[in-house]
């Protein structure tokens, strides 16, 4: 595997990398060689080959992206873990990864709390019922009045923004989705409309969509109000 050195992460920039997990066997083998002993042990616990492959390749991609931005060998990245199991690197940078089926997205920032989420757009049974139970009242109301041909895309815009925020805060889906609302409007500058039960000030957050491959929706959340997004190149043979 080779890596391309990139400039050190710059303040105010979120670096976004998007790739794939459906890779040939030889690439999966190369990916496994980058993992720590604990990661290999975890990979081997998966019952199904596809889940083992996805985890292995995702972790290797994460190591490769971080190595690219920190001048470190991928196999030398030493992850630490927070209270809720979220990995971090002492001294930074901040990072987060998300995958859906065979898609993966990784975000990296020099500073701040960061979350990313990517979801493959798919049919959702009982979409409005799920929104009524799990979204803020204002978010659910948007879905109810949305035209039929726009409702599914709106659902995933809301879902990815909400999950990215919870991942950035570090609590994941353990915190009720009903306690905060996000703005699904494309190009929204701030994105966090209200929040309850968490010591967060909406004006301090950027939550918005991220350009991604067709057939999916993606979002990022970072506790910095004004950020730029820089894309990192994807090399399908990079592992």
C-alpha cells in the first residue's frame, strides 16, 4: 500500500474522503495487514464474510486517510477510545467515519468535535411513523407536507444530519433524536435549529450536507460555525 502525503490539517477545514468497501480479495488482505492485533481479533469475530471484509477495509481506509494527514505510517496509528467507545487520537486531529452497505465516508478536522454520516437511499417502511416517533415535531411536520416524490430524500437529509450531530457530540443514538432539530435545507449555513438535554449552543455548530456519490445522502457536523470542505482523492487500488 502506498500513501500520498497531504498538508497538515488546517484550522477551519473539514477534509472529506469517500470510498468503497467492495474490494477484491487481494485488497482485503492488504487491508488486514494494516490493522492492530485488537482490530484483527474483532474482525475475526464477525460471522459473515461480508461484514468481516467491510470492517477490515473500513479500518484500513481510516488508517490510510489519517496517515495521509499526519505523516504517520497507517499501521502505526494508535487509537484511543472515549467513554462511549468513540475512537480518537491524543492531540488530534478529529475524525469520524461512516459506512452504509459498500459505501464509506471519512471526515477529518484539525480541531473541534466532528461527526459524519452517509446513508444509501433506500425504501423505508412506515417512514412517517418513524419520523413522528423519532424526529422533532418540526422535522416530522416537514416530512408530512413534502411532495411524495421528495419525501424519501428529505427523510435521509434529516437522518444523516441528526446522526452526524450525535456522532460529533460523542453519544451516538443513545441520546433521543426528538430532543434536537436540524435544518435539511441544502446549503444551510448553521443547520442546528434547537437542542435540549445537551449543553450545546446551536450557533456554534455547522451541520450540513456533503456531496457524495449518487444514490446516497451524506452530512457532517462540527462545532465550528464556519468551515470549508476539502475533498481527498480516492484511489480504489490504494490498499
